[in-house]
């Protein structure tokens, strides 16, 4: 533990140094002005440095020329490198208003002159305990950020990239509201003329929803390959979600989702919608889309899930949009009004990748942050392009 004593009076510095040395503190530095204190802190790297020796505690005289201890404390608090260093104010002033001002400026404690050795050491021990706890929390937070960053990279790695094969072009537009997302999208090609696509929204935010999302992504990948049809895929996802048993019985992990299969050879689209916002199928040249409305309850809510699939006819030139509800944030209104504005936007701008990206990144009107996911499927198109 390194203690920095800041006092313009050399005798005061010597007295405090001697007290600390006799109490077993070996790393003691001194500064004779606030300016010299900041020079010492910058050289040491403040309270969290890989270079030099960090400062763990400052004993700061309140009355100094040029810059007093209160102003120096304010500047410490304003600098992210130094604000976590505990400051004990040393003062000969008994003015309670000045002491309150010092504490408001960021000091955590104070001792009065003439200094009582027992009191000084007790206050130092208390301050260093607080500093040790703060360092522990900072290290834990650093490790958590690293783990979240790794989890985000893993989550992004499982999402498919844009593709254009055999008359189908698929492109996703995605933005997470936090480090981790609860939304996911997936697609799978089966043979030359058949495709399966899904968009899922795990309820909630943060780590829990992202873990559920990644779990569903794993289940979905296997189910899309082996089970294929909307009814069978959604029943399997529902079964696996119901197998998650949180310790808190009031918590339930569930998702909304939409799953679509395309049969290009027979011009058929089949889908199931589990409590999810409707997908939109724009026939070539049409401004009003057909809606892929909800056909079942959300996934993971009930042991038995009645899934109904529905079919639509598709032709070359048609365009399909699947999305999560966060995408509606930039559009005015509520409910049906919001959907109408969204469908109008898709009709006018749905072929413009730059406009879709801008919409994904725009600020929601209600100020609430949510994951945003939009999947655009062009049927009967060539290679991917803007």
C-alpha cells in the first residue's frame, strides 16, 4: 500500500511520515503542493496502473497556497484516473461547513491537527479497507466485461451471413441494445429449392435473455435440419424450453418467434408464428403485403403447444420481411398505426440496404432501447447487391 502525503509544511509531512513508518507503512511519498501531487499521480498512473507503483491513499492538507485541498479534491474527482483514490483531508480548521465542503468535494474522511496517531491510523485502515474492496469490485467488473465481450463474439459467430443461392437472396440487419442480445435469426437451405428461415425474440434483456437466445439457436439449428416443418420445429423448441427449470419459480424463459419454409419449385411458403409480430410478404409490384400473423402461443410458456401452420403462394420478385418488435421503435403510433407506417416504409425503402441500415441505427421515439432484427428475403433474384 502506497500512501501519498500532501502538505506545504515540511514539518507536518515529516511527522506524518514518521507515524506511518512506525506503524509499518513502508511505501510513503510526499508532495508539497497540489500541483506536485498531480505530477506524482501522473507519474505513478493514479490508482490503476501497469506502470510504476499505484497510489492507494492520499492524506491531503486542506489549507495550501495556490490551490487548497478542497479544489484539489474536486480535480481528483473530475479525472477518471484518480477519482477512485480515497482522500483523507488533514485540517486545523474546526469549521463544520468547510469540513462538509471537503466531504462533498470527494474526501471520504478527515483528521484534525494536531494529529492524534491512534485516530490517524484507524482512519487510514478504514480507508484502505474501502480501497481494497473497491479494487476487488473493479477487477471483478473488468473480468465480467471480458467475459461479456467473449460471449458477444460467440453470439455473433452463430448468426449466418448474407447469402444468395438458387433464386433466393437473404440479408439480415441487426443491432443489439446491449453487450448481448436476446434476438436471433437463422436460415438453412435444404436441397436446391427449399429454404427455412426463423427469427426469434427471447423475452427480457441482458445475460439471461442472451443465454436463452443462444440455447434456442442451438436447438433451432438441429431442428431445422432434421424436423423441417413449422409444426415439428416449434414443438421441439417449445419442449426444450420447457426443460429449463429456473430456481425462481416466478421466472419463466420463453420466446416469440416466426418460422418460414420456402418451396421454390412449387411456389409455396409455409409458416408458423408463435406470438410474434407478423411477417410481411410483398408480392411483386404490390404495396400492401400479406401478413404472416400469429398462429400459436409463445414458445416455452405451456407444456402442450398447439401449432398451426399456414401456407401462401410465392412467385419470383416477391419479397419477405421477418423482424422483432424492437424494429418498430422509430415509427410513430402504437399497435396497428405503427405497423402501417412500418409496412409503408418497407414498400418504399425495402430494397435500399442503406435506408434499412439507417432505420436499424435510428433512435427509438420512446427512448427505450431494444434489440433490433430485420431479415429481408428476395425471391427469384441474383447475386447479393445494394
